[in-house]
C-alpha cells in the first residue's frame, strides 16, 4: 500500500490542468470530507455527486478514490475513461484546455495501469475494503485529498 500511495502522490504532483468550467464547491466539499478521514464518508459523498454531477473533476476524483481508498486500479481506470469522454463532450472547454485535460488524465491512467501490472491485479478485480490500509492512506496523505490542486484547477475558469 505504501508504494501505491507514494507512486500516486508523485504522479499527482506532476499533473497540470489548464481548463475551463467545473464545480469549485465540489472540490472544497470533497476536501472537507477527506479531512474526516472516514473512507465511507468520502466515497458516499463522491458517489452521491456522481448521481447528478458528471463533471470531469468529479469523475477524476472518483477514479483517484478508487485507487487510494479501495485499491481498485481497474475501477480507477474506468472512471478516468469516463472523465476523458466527459472532457470531449464538455463544450465549455477550449480546444487547448480539452487537449490538456485529456493528456493529463491519460498520464494518470497510464501510471495506474503500470501499477496494476506491477501488483498483478486481476482483470476482473473488485474494490477492496481495508480499514487498516485506508487509515494508512489518510495518515500518509494528511488533510488534503490526493490531486487536490489538479481537481481545483479543473473546477476553475482560467
């Protein structure tokens, strides 16, 4: 778990989004839920948002949480694929913004896919629920949701 967190954290620092549109309230609320250090709370919040808010940052956030809190790389890559599709259908992005979003999500997706190969995750994997692993993630990453800055940039109009 430590290796997965470290690898995801390092890749998160190198991702930059230059986009338009989004929901800044979602990102702030997500970070507030993350500070609760309650995986059920965080996942329930994001899943409820996905029911009505299919913005790119919401889908990317769900993918990040699948990787970090559920050790479910396959699920994460599925959410990143949905985020890319949403970026293509979102008319509020400029051509450059859309390109940057797709490239950034693709980099995250490649990184998590490489981790899948190194850990030997099965193609038909399912989410895991490991409270000890989740506590370790919250302890290592502190009071800021992974990729917070990138999610925040997704939600802001430049």
